[in-house]
C-alpha cells in the first residue's frame, strides 16, 4: 500500500488519512483517489461543495472520495439524496443509504420530490433533481455540485444521442465542468473512470453498494443501450474507440462554440425578459449553428438545464421559416415570428408581445 502511494507521488499525509480511517485501497482505487484529489485541488480547493448521492456504486464512490478529501482539506460538504417517489419503496431505499453513510460519520440530507412524475420519467426526474439541488445550493450558498457520472455513462449518453440523430453538440456528450446557472457549476470529476473500478472503491470503503432497480428495467432506452454496449465489446467495438471519438467531437464542439458565441452577438438582442433573433442574419448560418443558437435561447429563457431535443427545434424552425407571422410553443417558451424577427419569452409571462 505504501509503495503504491509512493509510485503515485502521494504525500505521507494522504496515506495517514487512509490509515486513520482504516481504508485499504488497492492500486487502481488509490489512483482514482489521486486523480480526484488533483482535480478538486485545481477547481474547488477549500470551497464548500455538494455531492449528489443516489446510493448506486458510482455515487457512493464519489461520496467516499469526497469524505476523504474534505477530512484532509477541511471543506464543508453537503451530501444530498433526492427521493423522487417513483417507486413505492423509494423512501425506505433512501433511509438505507442514509444509514450506510452514517456509519462513516457522513450526514445525508434527503429531499423529497412532491411533484408527480408520470411521463418521460427519466427526463422529468432529472429535471426535478437538478431543480431541488439548485434550490438547496441557493439556500446554503453552495457553488459546486459534484455528480458520479463516469466513463460508462459517457458512452451510454453518446449512443443514446446517436440514436436520436444528434449533431456535434450532442454527440460530444458530457463535460467535466459546466454551468448549471450563473451561480452554480456542475462538476463531474469521475468521467474518466470505469464503473467497475468505482464499484470496487465503494465496496472497499462502505462494505456494500445498492443497486437501482431502474437500471435493469428494459422499458428505458438507457437500459437497452447498456445491453448493446456489451455486445459491441464482444464484436470488437472497444470502449476506448468510442471514448476517442467522443473526445474528438468534444474538441470540435469547443471550436464550434467559439464561433457560435461571436455569431450570437450579431443576431441576438436581449430585451427585458425576452430574446429577439434577427432572422436575416440567423438564417445565413448552417443548420448546426442555427440549432445551437436557438437551443441556447430557449435554455436561457426557460432556465432549464437541458435544451429541447434537436429534432423538435429543427422541426419548429422549418415550420416558422415560410410563414409571415406565427406563434408556437416549445420547452416552456413562446416563440413568435414577426416579419424578420423571432421573439422568445417564457410561456407564463406571455400575454401580448410588443417589440
């Protein structure tokens, strides 16, 4: 164990923290801790942060790493689990996670969702989860939310978006660091790690992990994709190759976003609580640029973390182009075409538009 840390250039203090807590990490999980520690040293340091806990092996591994890090750095850390109430025994499951964390002197806050989730379950649950987490962050002045997304999630997300015909923006998948709003950043420090290694780490630290029943429910597209990935591996389509493609697309996305930022300044105006798009300039751009600019506008007005799906956005733009004056709704926004302008505002605020 000591030799492992020496090779990783870890300090004696790191090792003493683990010995004090009787944590016997193997070489791979020690490397995960080193990578995690280095990443947080760069972006968070001694600031307060929040861990989104689910009880699954990835979030438990993140919880373990964060506890070790906060004990050393003396950070204030909130551990929060959202009880969506989708399954009948979800409250019991949440209490089991709370009990497990308590054994390691980790206080888990459980936030209960009071809204009914009955369609697009995973998408709606995700939206509610981030809303509750952001409200908590606002109340406790927390600027960083950490999630346990890992390499396997990255591959699944890529294939899901591929199945939906996503462009460069969608296929480049998740970033390690992104903005949820102006005050709060979303950090995914485990994106380079494999789920199997995180599961080992969680078991080493907590002695057990919980399994989410929804992960084996074949009615969800992500579950079906997960089964396909196993077949890809057997057929010679390696995970490393998919990750390499995602990284290349990520580099393309970043270049594209630089151009998009410049273009937005020429064709978009913000006025009070609405956005006005100059169609004469907007329609000069290709479809991919139009898609991103318009999606950004919808996201900014609706305040939702995820923009509408590309298919819906492109369909809406096709309908609006030939019409002189028209009005439609999308993603909680009203979009009105008035001559050579598109005016976007939040749905509940819209009664009549004056430009």
